[in-house]
C-alpha cells in the first residue's frame, strides 16, 4: 500500500472508474436544471443503479437471470421503514442495515430453493418466489406492511454516529447521501469482480459444470452471489422508503423486477455501471415522453420496443457498446503470436518407441482401486463387476472396443456418475459418491473427451480457475483481494501453461485457440489442479497424426510425478504411453497386463478382431 | 372444490401451451401471459361486434394463432441458437410491448365479457349451487385438451413434437422440417393461451395486466408437473387450482402464498417435478 501511496498516478489509475464516477456525480447537480432533471429524478436513478449493482453481479457476471429481485428490494424497504416508524430508533443507518440484513436472509432462503435448478427454471422460480413475497406483503402481513397502502410516514433520514449526527431534510441532502452509498457500493462490486471470487463467478457463467469438475463448490458460490445481490437490493429498497417518506407496496411488483432487468440490459449487463445508465434512460424517457402529447401514454411501449431491439441486435447495451468502441479506438493492437505458426508446423508422424521397453512396471503403493464396480442402466449392465488397482506413478490405459464400458467406468472413477454397486478407493479411503468436486479436491482430476473450457476467458483466466481450486479449496469467498496480485497463483498459472505449451498464448481468449491448443488447454485445466491422479478421456480425440505425436510427448513429460489413467482409441498413443493396459469388453475386464503381453493375449485379439478390425475407429 | 376444478382446468390449458412450446422449441415463453391477455381482448372486441360468445372464442383462438405465427417468424426464430437467458429476455420484452399496446388501444379500465346466454344461470349440484358457465368451462377445456391430446399423440406432428421434447438435436438430424414444426407448435401454444383468455373472461375481468398472474401460476404448474410432460401439466394444473381455491375457502389471505409453498416443497422433494424426467434442464 505504501508503494501505491507513493505513486499517485498508479493510485489514480487503479481507482479511475470511481474517480470518474465521483466527478460526474459531483458536477451533475449543476447541470440538472439545464437538462430538465431534478434532484428527485437523480435520486431515483441512483437508487435503481444501486439495486442494479447487485443484479449485475448476479446476471451480468454469473449468468443467473433472476426475475424476483423485487422480493429483496421490497423486503429491505419494508423492514427499514418499519424499524423507522416503530419506536425503537430513528437512526436511518440502523434501519438501512436492518433492511439489508433482512434481505440477505431472505436471499439465503430463496436462493437455496431457486438454485436447485438452473437456466430457465431459475428464472421461473425467482419470478414465482418474487410473486410470493408480493402476496405475503399485501395480505397475511398487511398489519405490518399496510397491505396495498404501504407504510406511510417514514421520517427524513437521521444519521447518527455517536456525537456526529446529521439530519437530512431536502432532496439535495438525500442526493449526496445516495452518491456516497452508490460510490461505495460500486467500489465494492468492482472489487468483487476483480477478486478470485469474481473470477470463479465469471467461469460459472461460461461453464458451471467444468468449474465444479476442477473442484469448486459451485452451488455455494452461486448462493453467495445471490445473497450479495439480495443485500444490494435490500439496501436500495430501504433508501427508496427514505427518498419517498413512504414505502409503497409496488416495490414488490413483478414490474419492479422486470424494470430492473430491462434497465440493466439497456445500460449494458456485465459493466456494473450499466444499470445506472439504464435507469437514467428509463426515467428520462418516462419524464420526457410523458410531456409530449399523443405519445405520452406510449412511453413504456416505446421502451419495450427499444428493449426487444437491443436484446435482438445489440446485446451489449449502451455501456457494453461504449467499452467496445473505446477499445477499438484506443487499444494497442495485440502482438501477433508466433506460436500459432509454430504449433501447426508439421511433425513427422513416426511411431513412438514403446514406453514399456524403457522402464519397468511401477511397483509403488496402490493409490486408486475399484472393488466390484458395477453400473446398470435398467436391464443393461454397462460395467460388470470390475475390480482394478492403480499403482503410484503408473500410466494405465483402459481400452476396449466401442460399447465396452470404458467411458462409464471412467466417469465412475471421476465420480461424475454414481455406481450401481461396488466401491472406489483412493489411498485406502472410500470415495464412492463424493461427487466430482470433492474428488477433485482430494487429488483426482479429469480432462474431458469433448473440450470443456471457458471460451470467452483468456487462457490465463481459464487456468486460473483450476489453480484457484487447488490453492483456495472448494469454497473461499475472497472478495476484496485483487485476483492478479497473488504471486503463488500467478506462478501456478504459468507453470500449468508451460507444461501444456501454452505459455505464449496466455492472453488469448480460449475461443480463438486452434483445435490442438484447445485440446492442450483442456488437459491443462485438469493438470493445473495439481492432481495426484490424472484421468484423461481420449486426450488425442480429433487430433491430426502430427498433433498426436506431440501430445504423447507432452503426456510423457507430465507423467513424471503424476499417476495417469487414460482412455484412448488410438493404439499408437496407448502402446506408446502405457505401463499397463486394462482391457474391457462387454462391461467385463478381460485382461490386464503390460503392453507386450496384451498384444499377444488371445482374448484381447478375439475381442477386437471379433469386431472385425484391430484398430477400432474413434 | 368445483371452483378449483375450473381454475385448474384453465391453468392446465395455459400451462399446456407453455410446456409444448418449451418442450419442442426449447424456449420458455415469458410472453405467454400477454398472449392470454391479447386473446381475452380479441374475444372482447368480437363479442362487442357480434354479440356471439362462440364467435368470440373462435376469434380469440384464430387471432392468437396469427399473432403467434407472426411473433415466431419475426423474432423467436432468431433465438433458437441463443442462450436461454436471451430467449427469456426477448419474450419478456414482447410482453411489455403487447401489454402496453393493449393499454394504448383499450385504456387501462377493466372490461367484461358476459357469460353466454346458453350458460347463464345456476345449476343445482345437490351439494352446492354452481354457476352453469363454470361447468361449461370445464367441458370446453376438457374437449380442447382431448383434441390437443389427439394432436400430440395420434398425428405425425404430435410424434415430432414428442420426439423433440425427448431429443431435439436428433429430430433435426433426422431431416424433419423443424422450421415448420416449430412454427406450428408456437402457433398452437399461442392459440391455447388466447382461447383460455376468452373463456376465462366471463369469470375474471379483462385488463391489460391480466396475464401476469396466470403466467406466474402456470410457471408454478410447470414446475410442479415437470416441464414437457402432458400429464404433468394436467395434474400440476389441477393441483394448483385446488390449492388456490381450497385455501381461499379456509383462509383467503394465504391462497396464493400456499401455492408457492407447495411449489417449494416439490422443489425440495422432487426437483425435476412430479412427472419430469431427471436430467433435463
């Protein structure tokens, strides 16, 4: 911190968005009268903007579209209003804190229920629970909330801090109060976005299943951001009561949730400032169009049409668009990486010398074992009574003709699917049924047959997710730390990138990688969790012969220090890598031996040749 | 009890449109409630001009078929490849436009379609007296559901729709003209919503916002019953209708809240819905 303080320029750069925001908000009162605005409108815009900060974290960054934010806005507002009119206290700070906490508690309950489902279900559930709060408000709780009349007589804000107490009794005073709260709220939201916690949220938006597979407790991350969004909503709701001197029941309306969504999209989701800009557009259009005869009644329809058009052709919204424009105008062109050319340079597809010839089969302790592992799908037994032992440092290939049960067996090893019967033991502990996240935390990581990467994140940010899972455990809400300032994490990312030959591509978005590079990133994600056992599901699937040779070389380098199980169709890869080979056929284990012995094994030959070809096509 | 049946039957009809659209197109139609409201207004206008309730029902259904086709061709088809959040957003936007268009044309005042003359009066059901119209609603919905069932389970279109619910990608791969199927299904779904809007109009009042409640309730129906399931929608709708009306008899203040409480319970005990299939998102 002292180093930063010594360099005001660095400090200014670091807080540039906050400084710009304060600047705009500070001069706004001087401009307001000239643009037909009032303090009242500005206050409402700031309140919606604050409400939207939480929603943007939830929707823009985590990808969770909630239609029930009104529940928390209303809950926070009514609790705060009730605290103020009840004879406990007249301190607005206490009331706002109470409202925020109440909203957060409701957030835990509603979040727990709604997050049981994803995608469209989540949107439907939040909408339904939002409506539940509205109905609770207008009838069963009417004696406290005033039903359809709301709570009247919310006093003007009195801020008490011991001997320093301030009474705010005009709209300009409220404006400055809101400015302070909004700027602090904005700063906090920006810290979250730039924190390790925020990095995990963004990855969840891209591919939640993979975030779970590298060892993060995704439901807990989602619930936490849901509660944060609820708390923002509760605070904004409490301020609404203070602004109006009255807490209306329409805070609970479905329309309130809808308005928040529309404003966020218009302003630009995923920008934090977007909801504020969207609110300004909404309230301004409303105020301006109201006064124009003929179209006054149509203002909301016009907004609706704008909204549909924005969603259809300009999904980034105003701020998102501005950011893109800014980058196009001012950003330096990214240096073209030489590694693109290098990575496609043809390598001769010479068969690799056998590994088994190079070193004796490992004799270390058993690290992974299955006992009578069976998986039935109805009448079909995909994996039948397979027992298997894996020794430390070993490279084991699992092969077999199509339909042999390899993938099922493999997915059971990684705890992606539960076995029908039998157990899986890791270093003597029974890990059956722990789930992929916990298994990964214990040190078994899987790379997928079909790439499961985070396409719009850079290679660095992709690997970061996996490195964080190892460094921080399955859940650690580190929200105030800057994600790129942790030296150990950065070192972990660079090491992982180097081991899969992507060190020069660290700042390239994953979507722009060549296929072979994506495949290496896929392996890198599994590797970056620093597993003791690496499960590779067809690592060379879809690769050219040259790329396969490269990949075998790469895997062999990785293998010093990691135990590997590999499912693969390409026999050059299998025989080039494996210490021992397990052969599955019709769900049974028919052989398990060194590559040479497997090649000579008559049962294995029958299994493969019986299906007409020695090399099954992938 | 009977109130619950009538309400439940209507919910079944609306939720059915929602669930077949979702099941086939993979789109959650947040505009479904607005389509229901447009249907009610189409019925209202027709009734004003013709004085015939049957004409109103026909007009509501046909007009909504047209509206559905226009919306699908104009907007929804652009969204099949986009993330579900975008689909929700655009249908939500359509809701705003439709509701506000209604408000602009008809104003915000409540309108009413009287129950048709052939269904006026009250029937003595021994245990209770009951408006004839509500019983007729049951019959009308019953017939429409049977028709819908026949379309879904006895025709080629129905086969494609059901296959699409199971595995949309596979249906595409098989070379079936999904474009036309999608159009038909969206039109049918919109039609069911509009038809429900007309036949519910004599029971409730017709306002621009009438669709919001029914949309939320039909979401609850779909969550309880399980998305994409014909019987899920039927059973879920009837359960929801009964919850609403039975609780209303005992403790009116809690009737809506009770509905959501049951939904929460289903979510905890059986997240995929009563008739839902595990693994479908």
